């Protein structure tokens, strides 16, 4: 076998190996993407929203955006439509980049209506999330 024939054979084998590798990577990528589920819209704060501030059209246009996440990573109670937050107020401070959830928003109290228990001055609420081992490995 001459040099030219060997070079052609090696070139053909390299091309076949490249095609096989591309096919394997493509199959792996699609299987990983399918395991996360379809993309779903999620409402995200683009700037810090202070506690007990009202959410109106102005906040909607400059302080909130929509991101698309795989369904597996969407937090429980996350809003899908920014319009769902109009007229609500923040129950807690929401840092920029955080998801807007039903738990982080509240309906504003009517005038003269009690707003519920308040923390003593200088105290801040703490959120403690508890998960079972089944939730961690799911």
C-alpha cells in the first residue's frame, strides 16, 4: 500500500470517527434535555423589590421580566405571567434575580383593615424549608 492510499484511508476513517462522535453527542444532548422537561415561563425580578411595596404597571415594565426554565427547575408557586402580580404587594424583600412566587406576594389590606401580626422592631422573619430524602433524590 502506497503513501497516498494510506493517507486516503486514514482520512476516510477520521471522517467516519467524527460522524460517529457527532451522532453520539447529539443523542446524549437530546436525552438530557428531554429529562428536564419542556421550557416554562417564570416571572423574575430584575431589580430589588422592597418589602410591602405595591406592584403596578411601572414596576412591571422596569423591575420584572420573564425567563424560560426547564419545568424541573421551576420553583413551586412561581408566577408564569407578570400580569398576575399587578395590584399585589411584596410580602418580603425580593432581591434582583429572584423568582416571584405566590408566597412572596400578598393582597394589600383594605383601609382600616388589620394587616395581621407584626414582628417586633429589629426582628426579621426567617424561612425554613424542610425536604424529605425522597424530594432530594427525585
